[in-house]
C-alpha cells in the first residue's frame, strides 16, 4: 500500500497547546439530559450541525485518561471518503446528507429489517468514555453515546449460520469527494467475528460529547470497538450483514499484510512500516506512552482470543 495513505501528521495539523488549553474541555459528569455543552465559535465552525442527545451514564468503567478536547476529536480525523489529510473530513463532510438515513440489516437473520435513524435515536442510549487507538500510533479518549451493538443485533435474531458481521459505510460520490478517487475500494467495509460483535463493549455509536455525531466522525451511526485499531470502526453505516464467512474488508483489500482482520491493539505486533509499542495520546506530539495490549481492555476481551496466535491473526 502506498506510504502516503497514513502520512505522519504535520505539526500544523495538531491543535497548538495554547489553543486547546483555552478551550472549554468536555466536562465529565455532564448531566443525563446531555446538556448541550457551551462550545466556542471555532468549534461551531466544524463541518456539521449536531443536536443534544438524551442518555444515561454508561456502566462501563472509563480508563483513567481525561477525554480529549472536543475540538481536536472533531478536526483531526480519518475519513477517507472526505480526503486523506486529517483536517479534510471536518472541512469537507458537511456535504453528507445524514437525514433521512436508514440502516439495512440482513443476511443470516430471522427478521431482516430496515431501521431508520430516528428509531435508533429513540432507543435507550448511554455514554461510554473509550480510548480510540489508531493504527497510526496516536490515540484519543472520547465520550461516545450509543448502545451495545448486541441490542440492535438481537432485534433481527441472527441465526446459527451467522459467524461474522459485516458493516458497510455509505459511498456517495456526489456527497463524498474521496469516493470519486480510488484511494480505497469503496464502499468502506469492516467486519467482526460474531462473538466480538456481540461483546458488551462493542458500541453502536450515535453521538459524542453529549450530541449527535458530527459528520466527520461518522454521522449518523458508526461502530466503535475500543480494543481494536481505529480502522475497525466503520463510519456512516448503511448496511449490516450477518454472514457465514469472514468478510474481506476495505483495508485488507488495500494491504492484507498491513491491516489484518482482527486488528487488536497489540504492542507486540509491529505494523510492517512502524512500531506499535508506543503511542501519542493527542495532543501530545511525541509517542511517549506505552501502548496497552487490547488498548487497556484486556480484562474484558482477552478470553475471546484464547488459543489464538495473535501475531498470525493480527
Ligand atoms: N470509516 C470510514 N467509512 N472511512 C474511513 O476512512 N477511517 C477509520 C475509522 N472509520 C474510516 C472509517 C480510521 S483509520 C479511524 S482511526 C477512525 O475511523 C477515526 O475515527 P474518528 O475520526 O472519529 O476519530
């Protein structure tokens, strides 16, 4: 895969320290009403309008790190449908039409259905603060709002033939400039093994920082699997298929030797072109922090892989 796909961020793409220090940071313990956080003008300049959400505080214990400033999490993105530079999704994603929006759910299920975004938003939502570790060796801590993916899966009743779940993102050349290029094999697809998908940590995500997702972060619905590299977390999902065979993902098509199906965060398995031993917890500039196996969620998920060689199944 070409080297430029995952460029080293330039200093100019990183919010300067004095800028983020002056922002009002996310306030932990925001009320269950999902109080609309008072954000300053430059944050509002981000690509898309967001709305406050109702949610409860999630039961999953947050890691010790404080949430990343919202401005950084919404302006330093990977969303190749809107460009490969980190600042392009925030600039370009306002063209994505996120209403109306439906997700088609099918494959090996007893009750296939198409569900509208309004119905998803009307379900009981909770907030979970998860660290997101990108394969490019940076990380952020984000307060997501959504529900366990298993809640949605149970609505369609997967059959015993369902061994994997395949997620398909929207691919609309007229709304997404990146889809007019051949940087990836569109649509963006990702997948999980059934037990991974049904694990309580796997999060069907509808919002962040108490509001609906900004377009650049994958509005209106995405998946978040916190123990895996960020690329597993498909954005702007339009289809979910329960399938019997391991699906081929967009990144595996781009470079199977670099982006494995499992993609568990693992300091012991280097990416062929860089080490995964350390990471930059943004906005830190240097990768001075040790990467934790399974991104710190080993107690919850390591048993899913007992008996597997994770250097082979990377
Ligand atoms: N989903 C789609 N459809 N397209 C993408 O390019 N990039 C992935 C993932 N989901 C991507 C995607 C990668 S590499 C990362 S690190 C995360 O989204 C970034 O999510 P964030 O911008 O919300 O932090």
